[in-house]
C-alpha cells in the first residue's frame, strides 16, 4: 500500500520557487506543487534574527519518492540549509491519492 506526504519547502522571492516546482514535476517526484505567494518568515540565522519574504511550496508526493525528492531540492535550492519538512497525509480522497500515484509513475 502506498503512503503519501505533504512536503513543505520555503524559497526566496523570485523565480527559484517556480523553477524548483516545475523541476519536481518534470522529474516525477511530485504530483502537484502549490506555490503560495509571499509568506513572512522570521527565523534565527548565523546568530541574528532575520525577517524575509519567501514563497511556500506545498508538495504532494509518495513516501517512497521522498528521499529522491529531498536530494533533488537540496541540490537545486538556493539556500545553504533549505527547509524540507515531510508531513504524512493521514486521510484523503482515494481518487486524489490514485492521481498522485499515477503522476509519479513513468507509465503516465
């Protein structure tokens, strides 16, 4: 039985979010990536509190694809330490989950 994940990843404002989203779809590592408009992030980096405008990616995938998805993001992401957080999808429409599976299959 397949299990599914929602992966969160923030990107800087600009084209990097759209490029990363498209590359995940092209590589069949994600079925869908929602690119949310500006989110205001507050975090500690190198000893300072930082306020940044970012875009949030909501990435739908299968658990089996996560290691490759994570590696894909780490290689292409402009940040030295990108956010890559995977949350299990505990329940969803069976048809939607079937669609995710079909999108990640090389047969579709």
